[in-house]
C-alpha cells in the first residue's frame, strides 16, 4: 500500500513543527519546503525531506513538490511581513506570480500562490487538517467574564476588526470605551497590542478575528501564551477571538496565565 504523502510549506514559529509531528504520528510522509531566515532549523529533524528556499523562489517551491510526486500541500507558519521588502529575491516563476497580483495584500498573495499550485495539480489543504484541536472552542475560556462595559467594547471592536479584515489590512484591533487605540498593519498583532495597551494605560480590549472572506485553508489568526504575556505587560483586560476560525497554541498554559493576570478570554 502506498504511504500517504503531504507537502508542507513552512514559515516561522512552532506551527510547522506541530503539523509535522501530527502528520508523522498518523503515518503520513512529510515533504517540506522551508524558508531561509524564517523557518526553525529543527523542522529538518521532523520531516522526511526538506528543501530550503528564499522568499519569492516559487519555481523552486513547485519543483520540490512536483519532483517528489506531492499532490497535496498545506501552509503553516508565519512570514515576517516587514522582511518582505528587504529579503524577497524572486526567481523567474516568483516574478511571474508577483506580476499577477493586483495588491500585495495577504489574501491576494496567498490565493494567487494557491491558484498556481492547483494549476500544477497540487491541492492546497487547510493548515489545521492534522490539528483540528488547535481551533478555538466557543465560550468564555477563563474564570473571569467580561463586564458590561467590556462586552460593549468587544462588540465595537469586533465591528472595527471585521472592517479592517475586509480591507485585508490585519486581524487585530485594540479598543477602550469604544475608542480605537491601535489597528494591526504590517507590524503584527503583538506590537499592535503593545501600542494600544500603552495608550489605554490599563483595561484595553483586544479583538482578533478572521477576515470576512477568509480562506480558511491559510492565514487564520493565531493566539497563544505570548499574546497573553504582551497583554499582561500593558495591563490589558480582554482578549476576544473567533470560535472555529482562530488557532490557539498552548491553550491550557495560555488560560492559566490569563487567569493569573485577571484577563478574560472570550471566544465567540
């Protein structure tokens, strides 16, 4: 019987490592394409084959999969968006892909890449195919629940974050008393939370949601222990996320840290 095989397009962070571990436990052979300067080196010890490429080397990415008979891939991990301007060195295929982009926005880039892969006969799967347990459950995940003012801020922030996502700018906003203090752009959500929390002084409400037309195969918003650490450093009060459309890393540890800092985490 032929062994199941998947391709893993790996960015930074622990997500690609978790995907590789989970797929391997299921008896799946993992062929990875990793990004220099982004992907953790330890991924090499967790996959069956690995090819290292630079940002924008899309021709090499496709060749790494097609030459090994890979027909299904998933994308996992982050790319430091601020590095894109200085570090992208596209190959010829990468230049052709970039030429098809109407805007250099996350969704536009990822959908274009997925479309090119599918034209090569490679199906793009959901990043959580082997880790459905990482998706946020519904409900209040912490001991403390939001009060009336905080619930109003969640509603307001949710509306603002969805509009931000509709424009494909970011996933996260920070509000207090129905005032927008910070919106996520290229710097990422941690620095957005830091900036907004410092302006709020205390009790900021952080809302992080999927985009209205989110392709659930990739680029789902993610939170974890570090998110709560950043919130605690600026005495933020609430983290509101979207159930079933947000990835949570180290959920139990994240909730314990939130409880110890009187932070409420609401998933809805």
